[in-house]
C-alpha cells in the first residue's frame, strides 16, 4: 500500500483565481442566488469603486471581496438554520428584502441579537479565507467588516463612517443593485437603494448608482444574452482577475469551506480525497489520474451548499421531497465545473460521486459502461468514509461493519467489487497528528487540540466535557485559550485556521 506521502506529491494547487471562482459558486448556492450573482456583483463593485474615486488597490479589493463576500456562508449555515429554519431560503429572502423575512427573530431577542454572532462567524471566516488565499490587507479588511453600515448600525462591531473601509460600501451597493434589480427591476431597486442612503452606504455612492445603474445593468444583461445565444457561458470572470489571483493556492482550502456547512462533516472531504488517492495507487493508475481523483474527493461536496441544513440533520429516513433536494448535490457540483477553470475536470469527475453501477444512483442515473474506473473508485470511497463517520441518524460503523455493508452492496451490483475489496484490504487511514512545526506555530497543547477537534465537529462544551472526562469550566478555559492562540473568536474560524495549519 502506498503511504500518504504519495498524495503529498500530487499537484494539489490551483490558481487563486480558480479557487475564488469555486468559492464564489459555493457562496451563491449558500445564499440562494443565481450562480452568476457574485461575478455580476464584482463587475458592478469595480465600477462603483472607480466612479467613487477609490485607488487601484481598492478597486481590485472590491472585485476580490465581491467574489468572496459569501465565503463565510457555510460557516454560519447552522446558525441560520437554527434561527430561521431554512438557511438557504431565509438568506435569499434577506437579500431580496422580502417583507417579514426577519419576523421569526423577534421571539428570539430581535434581529440584532440573533444576527450579531452569525455576522461575526461570517466575517471571521471570509477574512480568513482571503488571508489563506494570499489576498491583500484591503481585501481582508473589507471582508472582515462586510456587514458594517455607514451610520454605525451594522454588524458585528457597529463601526461608522470613515472607520469602515470604503470598499465595503462599494461591494454592499453592488450586491444590493444586482439582487434588487433582478428581483424588482431597476426602477424599484433604485428607490430601495435611495432609502438606504447615509444608512447602509454614503449618499455619494447612491448618486453614482442613480446615474449609472440602468446603463450598467443593461450592459450586463446584454453580455449574458449574447453568451446564451452563442450557447456558451459568459466569460465575465476573466475580466475580474487581479494580480493577486494569479498566484497558486492549495485546493484543500476549498474543501474546508465546503465542510464547514455541517459541523459533523469537518474533515470529511479531506478523508475522501486521501482514501481515493490511496485506492487509485492500489489500482496502479497513473499520477495524473490519481491527482484528479484526489482533487475530486476534495470538492465532491460543492453542491451540498445548495441544500438546507435541515435536510441533512434529520435523525430519520428522508422524505421524498427531501431526497429530491439531495439528488441535486452532484448536479450542482457538475455545474460548478462550468466556471471553475482548472478545477473543471475534477468537478466533472466529482459529480459522479453518488452514481451506482446498477443505475440507481444520482443525479444522472447512469450505469456500468458509463462509469469510468475513477468514478467507480470515487463513489465507493465516499460511501466507505461516510459509513465510518458519525451522522445525525447513526453512529459511525467499525471497519468490519462498513466492509460488510459495502460488500453486500457490491453483491447487489451497486458498487464495483474491485474498488470495494481495495478499500477493505487497505490499512485504515490514521487521523493526522500535528507535526511539531504546526503545534509550535499555534502553541496549542495536546489537550487543547483534543478540545478543538471536538468543538470543530459541533460538540458543545458540556458534550466535550463528558467525552474527555473534564469539567465544563475546564473545557471553557481550553476553548478560550484556543481562540486566543489562534487569534479568532468563533469556532468556525478556529476550525478553518487549525485545519490550514495542519493541526486538525
């Protein structure tokens, strides 16, 4: 059996631009938006920033921040689901300013009480994503303050006026303009935007929108109509790149953002990728194919962002309507391939993760000869890792239990028996242990890492206390130490940062 060092030799980096494209796609799905929402917003934000007299650095930051504006959405999905039921639909209603969208929050202490911690999670995570991608300080600052308002009523810190990066107002106005014109038309959108002058953004920015919006929106629509007529997707993304996005970045960051949506999924995509790569070695596949499988394992859950958390968290059998939503996960992953550049090939393979040899899988329902060796390996690996992971509806299975299930499924014609036997025969993948450098960089103790591992999967302080046989007050102290050492204040940000450092 090949060791994990084989995986490390794979080409696991992509252009930052393509990582941003993937994250923009995930963000738009999470917010219930069309998948061209973020690029259209970035196009508008760049023009607003330029018209407002912002310098080149700020104009580039406005583009970058617009594309990553929703990269924190997976991290606070659980909070939105707890507060409003459907995290995807509620956020779509919020952006569209639909009447009554926030009514359920009144019984929970009001909008500010509920939304402040959710905004804190979002801002910390999106700012951390920008840092991991190597984007500049202005972009990071924009994302860390993306919900602040001109008049000081924003979230989470209630900054006001010049204390807020001016790029925040360019991005916020562009986002409102894109959403509201699509939902209500340009005229009504401008009325709503005018009502937010000197509240959400300065009146000078609103005057720019009043003067240019009709022309800009017409240009966007004309470009999209032309692309549709040619039977192609718009190449707008290519006009949005910046010098900072020409560098390379690990693909793993994308998988961490994907898995933040459901705390119990923490590390799942990495485990699938590792398992798929090891399995590919046992099939003696070439290095390029192994690398594609590894990458597909990392991003196979892109489409999960479009599905409300409530669908995933039920402890019972899914209803027919819920299953119809779940069946769309690989469909959206396939769609991501259309706008993710270097990741397109891996995204296409990833979209076969839930197909089955007998045609009973989804979303295509294809069988046998339509499934490549890589697709057969990937689907078996996803099932293998899932069976051995704890889920809301069952405990994790042992290796022997999971092997029996997969062999039975293979006997029924659903999985490739060679892939199953390769998985069953393999030595278990040992949970990654932080190397000395990673541990020293964070200065986390072994016990603090144990606590972080548990809270990263959604465990409460009381649950961690029971698991580790410690008092809740001791766990609280460990959590505070973790936050201090990682320089963050939310569990989601700590999870992302620790994973990036190799601690988790």
